[in-house]
C-alpha cells in the first residue's frame, strides 16, 4: 500500500504467490508424517494434475528445466540433432537441447502474441531437426495442432508450458491434453507455486514410466514403492543412466492445496488483466498488450505490454528502472537469447523479436496482488510515460 508520501512502503514483486494457512497446515501435516521425500502425496498430486491437464499421465520433477531436458531425451534428441525454439524465451528452453549435445535453432515470434506460429517454426526446420520446442508465452496457448500438421512426423513437439497452467488451446481443451510431452513449472512466481518443481504431462504410459525412472537415477522403482512393497527392496537393476530430478511430498502437499485454489487465482488474475487492459488507452494510446490477454483460455501468468516505437521521451529501460525506484516490480520477459553471447551462433534474421526486444515490459500480476496495487502501478506508469 502507498505510504503517506504517496510511495509504497513495501516492494511489489511482479509475481507474488498467494500462500495461506491451508498450505502451511499441509506442510505441517507432511512434517509430522515422517515421510518427507517422494511418496503417497506426490502420487496423489500427479493424479490430480492429470485430471486438470486432461492428460493420461503426469510425472513430477524438481523443475520445469529438468522436465524439458527429460522430454527431449525421451524424444531421442542427442548430439548432431537440431531443436527449434523461439529466441524470446527463458534460457531453459534452449539449454535443455545444449545439455544433450544438440544444437538449438532459434526462431522468430508473432508481434501480437509474442509466440511462435507454424510459419516461424517451419522457417527453421531442416534435415537435422529432431524436435520443436513450443513456448506458451505468458500463458497464451499456441495452436500446437496447426504446428503438428505443418511438421514432418519424424519431428517431435515438446511444449514449454511453464507459463500455461490453466490455459486452453484454441479448441478449448486444456494445455497438457495434446498428447505431446508438455512441461509445467511450479516455481515461486507461477500460477501454481510450490517454491520449486515441475511436471511433464504425456499420453504415453510407457514413456511416463521411463520418465519416472530417468528422474531417479534410472531406478526401476522409487523409495516409496520399495517401502510399500518389501519385495522391491530385495534388489534392482539399472539399465539406463538416470538423474536426480525427483519431487518431494513437502512440495506436493503445497501443490495439492494450490490446485484447489486455482479457480480463485484465475479470477484474480483475470480481474487484474482487465484493469490493466482497460487503463492502457488512457496511459498511452499506442501502448498495447499481448493478444487475447483478457480471454478465458489465456492463463495470464504474465501481463506483458509493448511500448510504442516512437513518441516517448524515455526508453523502456528508463521507465522500468523508475518503476523499480517506486517499488514496483516491473520486469522484462525476455532479453532475446540471440542477444546473449552463448546463443548468438544459433540465430539469424529474427526481425520481429528484434523489434520487440527493447519495448516489452511485464507489469505485476498475481493472486496476491490487490486492486490498490494495480491502481498504484497504473498511476505511476501513466505519469512516467507522459
């Protein structure tokens, strides 16, 4: 809330989670149970997530980054392969390919949705392409069906749905139900937050079992399975190199409560987005936001605006820093990967991304943000832009 001098007393993060007594009580329950690792609570959480996503199988992991890595590995990506992904994304999308010795090939995005289209993807597909990473930017669900129809059958689609929990594809079905390996994030600022963690949704039970093994050293069973089935503890064989990427019951307990609160969270995010959207013409007639942000099928993880190319007396960076000085957590999603040293060799001719890069900015949005917070952001942005 603003102080007596008109400025905030507390910093307003761009995506503060809403953690209440129910989440705290759930954690206490697990602490008292004596089983803190991956067990019955995690299994229940995976089943509830599968129902939300409309997916046959969900496998939890310790981060969405791990999910993307395991999804690419399960798709057979390795050295010599190419993986197409947008440059306007978090580094995890491209890093997952690099971890496996593959080459990320960065593509452009649409100016309105800030997301890939079949045309942008196809422009970068070549004979070495093994997979395409589709990023549902900000919670805007890409039409993966159209991309699937445009691609050769040999090219896998991996969906980076870190922003898209609760979003729906254009046909109204939930993100996660496509049958593609679809990766979600439960990081601290996400629509469903457990601090850290992620999940992979799939329609393939055999593939899900492989992911469960890969997330835990390549073991055929986890500690909980060996606990409830003593014969499983007599010995086991490891046939494939795995990793340490499992989830925990402590996190799952928080996640199960957060799942039950999703309708409440979605209503809050929609109200915030509508207030921002309605205020933009008054702030500046040429400022626009991501397409479809007020539609029900958008997850509204981010509220991204695009500043006009001309006519402002301040740059995007100046405006952002002044908002931060006023304790408003405006942010940038994202600096394009091809502007960074590590990824420069993997992209060229990304006209739209270059056009957007210096003009996009994210305003605070989240289940714990109040009407007064939104008004404070609007008033200060209007003042700085004018």
